[in-house]
């Protein structure tokens, strides 16, 4: 499976809040790094995300492939988080996906965004 398609499957699984589908996309030792949670395992991050955010919508703007031969892509996107109190947070950011050598699993996802828009709502 191609890296960008795998990243889209991840976004779809998050939108559907499908833990099983999310876990299947990541290698067993995968990590997620975010400005709000730091580094954590896949299950811990998504448990926090789903407890914090009622609905997450992502609109992909562009994708960039690594030039150094690594198996990774960066996806620039606009995010909309509907919080449990019905407040909506809109922000832009970037997710960098690193993949296993066979390109079948995500081994690391790092997200980058301005937390000043998000932190006050959490």
C-alpha cells in the first residue's frame, strides 16, 4: 500500500472513531508525537483524543514526500475539532508519517500545530 493512501486510511479511521482500524494501521511499537501530549503509544493518544474531542474533521491541503530516501510523507491540513461542549476549534497543521520498510504500517506520526488555538479549549 502506498504511504499517502495509508495516511488517508488513518484520517478516515479517526473520523469514524474506529479504534480497531486505527490500531491495524500502526506497527506494534509505533509512537505518536504531538504538541499537546508529547510522545505516547497509539492507543493512549487516541483514547485521549476521543475523550477530548467529540468529532475530528481533516481537510488535506497538500502532501510532501521525503527527499532523503526515507519512507515518510508530510500532510498539510486544516483541522476542525468539535468538542464535547459543542465548541468548534479550527486550526492548520502538519502531520509527518514515517512508515515501516514494507510501507504497510505507520511506525511514527508527528503532528505540528499552533497550540495557542487549541490549549485554551481543552
